[in-house]
C-alpha cells in the first residue's frame, strides 16, 4: 500500500510552533513538567550539597577550636605544674633555711650569755598574727634584752617565715611589709623595714622574705642602753588576707 505523501499528512506543529494534536500537546506538557521537576530536584540537590558543605565548614571550625582549647588547657596544666613544683622547692628551701638560721642564732645567744660585757641577744617567734586590713600594722613577737650597752645592732634572719599554719583567704597572692621597732623606756624607734610576698596553691602557702639579704647585711650602731626591747610588726600592702603569719625576730647588741 502506498504511503500518503508527507505533504498530505497533518502538520506536527501549527504556525505558532504549538503542538497540532491533543496527544502531542499532552507530551509537550509532560516534557515541560518533567523539566520543571528535574530543575526542582537539581535545586534541592544543590541546596543539600551546600548545606552539607556549610555543616562541614562549621564542624571544621568547631574541631579546630576544640583542638586549640585542648592545647591551651594542656599548656595551662603544664604551667601550673611547673609553678607548683617551683613553689614546692621554694617552700622546702625556706623551711630548711629557717631551721638552720634558728639553730645558728640560738647557738650565738648561748655564746653571748657567757661573754658578758654588754653583748646580749635573743630570738622570738610568738605570737603569729593576722593581716586582714590593708596597710594596717599589726604587732608581732618581741625580744627583751637587759644589760645592753652602746654598740652595734644586728637582726640576722629576722622577718616573716613560711609555716604550716599560715594561709591566704580571698585570693592566692599577697604583698606585705615588716618592720623592726626599738623600744627604750616606752619610746619606739624604727630601725629596719623590709618586704615579703605570699603565694598559695592547692597544697600550701609559702612566704618569701624579699629582704633576706638586707637583713643579713644590717648592722647599725645604737646608743640605747639598759633594758631594750625589739619588736617585729607586719602589714599587708595588697592582695589576700593573711592569717596565722609567723614572724621571727632575732636581735643582738654587741659592745
């Protein structure tokens, strides 16, 4: 059978390019719908991909921050451990030094008592004091010498001590000053001033006499005679309150 000529078939599209039959119109609408669906799916896929990328970026930042924080914590722990070790060494050295000083001064006092001729010395450590008000002097231990003649005053080892009972409250550090007063017939005269620091960690509190060298080198000619007393006072100048602070005074008058 002969096929109809192409020119005799119904055209596929109209002059305005729209489909010429209901079936072709249906197919065109279906194609357009599929294109719209494909476009929507692609947009959704792109959006999900961007969301995943954003989440990965945020997670990356969070992980980096966590690693940095962990590193900082590790450094802080190491620094604290080093500081505690240094404080422990300072405490051990201070306690041993204080013990050696007290023994040497006690031996000197015994020797002085046999000399006579106005050479006298003594030491005291009581009472412990509380420094709770900034810049307020608190009186500490006192030694009372008799038979004093004009001569040199020395104060070897005098100052605040590290002691098991001392503590800080309201913080972990404090700064302070101490002074030695000469008392002659009720009249008080300042003869020496020094400074000290206090630190506290989880285990103990350490006291550092920052004027150890100055005390060791101190020697001053005094004209007071007879019954002469020397007292050590202290005050905090900044930082935490200090309770049960142990003060040591050694006074020697040599003709």
